C-alpha cells in the first residue's frame, strides 16, 4: 500500500509539472493570438502599411529588369505617385477587415471569412496622376527630328510635333488601369486566396482550424484544473501536509524557471520554422509579413517570460507562507533552559569552536571527579566492622 501511494504521488507530481508548463504556454498563446488586437498592433508597430506598397514596387522592379515594361518603376517620381495612390490608412482599414473576418471564421461566427477589398479608386487615382505626369514630362522634351510610330511618354527623349496630349492622356490612363503592373486584380475576396494543386484555397485546406481554435481558447482552463487537481492529490496523500505544500511551492518555482528559459528554445528552434514559412510567402509582401511574424514571436517570448516570473513569485510566496505559519515547537530553547548550553557570551575569535565538558554548567552535589571511574576514591576510608 505504501508503494502504491508513493507511485501515485510521483505520478501526480509529474502531472503537476507538465500541466503547469502547458497551462502557462497556453495562457500566453491565448493572450497573443486569442484575439485580433495583438496582430493589428504588430502590423502598426512594424510600419507595414507604409512599407507594403514600397515592397510591391521593389518586387516589380526586379521583374521589370527581365522584361521591357512601359511603366519605368525605377523613376522616383513614379514611385512617389504610386505610394500616394495607396495611403497607409486605406491599407490599414482593408487589412484589419481581413483580420476581423478571419477571426469571425475562427470563432464560428461565419462559415468562412467574408471580405471584399476594392482598389478601384486607388487604381484610378494612380492612372490619372501617372498619365498627367507622363504628358507633362513629354511636353518638356524637344521635337523629334524623325517621326516615330509609337512613343512611350515615360521614357521618350523627344516629342512628336503634332501630338494630341488630351486624348493620349486618356488612352494612357486606360492602359494603366488595365495593365498597371502593381495589382493584377482591383477587387480581392476570399476566392482570390492562393490555391494548392487541387484547387483548394487556404480556408478549404484548414477547414478544421475553427475547431482547434476553440479548443485552444479553453486549454488554459483545462490544464489549470489539472494543476489544481494534482496539487490537491499531492497534499491529500502526504503524511505531513505542510511538507506537501512546501513541495508544491518548490515545484512551481522549478517549473517557472523552466518556463522562463523556454524563450531561448523558441528563439533558436522556431526561427528555422519561420524561415521556411517565410520562404513559402516570399514575394512582394514576404518581407512585410516576415517582420510581422517576427514581431508576434517576440511578443510571445516576452509574455512567456513575464508569465514565468509571476508564477515563480507565486511559488516563493507559497513556500514563505508555509514557513512563516509553521507552529513553534514546545521544545524551543529547552536546551538552554535545562542548562545544557552555556549562557556565556559567544566567542568572537576565529577557528573551530571547542567545548570542554567541564564548561557545561550542570549542577551536582558531588565534587569534581579527578580519578578514573575504575579507581577507588582515596578521600573515603573504609570503616572496619569493629568500629561499627
């Protein structure tokens, strides 16, 4: 029976430690990814909305190095016009709409994310401003000495002598709307998400995500109940309850230290996973999304460290509470009261303290024994029988 209780205590102690770590990790995950606020803040803190258009332009510049395109994206004025056509506040509203619709799907509010992003007005503004810039630039060029059948107003070094700038500006604007080189589609919905070889979108591939997301939301409560239940079993099965409470506190401290060291594991192991993930999303928005993911992972590690510190403090408080409320023994200082400890001042000299048995002030009615206990005491004379 004692062996069975010992095994049960060891199992409960193991369950307590594992559940304690799992509860802290699940709690941190819920704080970071349980709602959309942290993700929205990550986009803002990484300046994603101001960098998004610039990253698309850089990606298209790389593509245009291999193909002859009518729109020279290397021109700083053209880049400025494109960036002004897609203001950061508009991109923020559209991005947060996608994030909110995704969380509505994860929470089971909608069967799938529902959103519609319309860049028509942005494309129209960009086309009008670019066509005006092109015609204004063309007017400053000298007249061509040789007539040309086609001319690119963005790169031409001369202008035709008779050129209808108004009509050509309209034609150029329509051409930019149709072939802007920035966005392939002006309207984006759930159906425009990337698809696999079988034609399934990301939502269809991860149709089970809402179910697991719901379980993840309740996982801190589940693991927390395991922690509390295993702690109660440890205390109940112990012969000395106070020692069991002290054991629970020290286990909390040890597990909390392991939790505080876990960010090192995430910093050295998870970046490899994120690197492969960033390779899958590489492209015009790969760098921006990569920075957002790194920001979220940093927030997770920081929150996990804070959680470990708080739990370690709770463990220390439990240990201190158990020791401070421990009842005093009835035999406190009984050795001094019985005269077994000298009341002389403590020695201040260095070295090993040596105590002679003669220094102990034990009261006795007998004198000091100078002879061995096996020798006769010469102070007492043996009385003969005749004197009795």
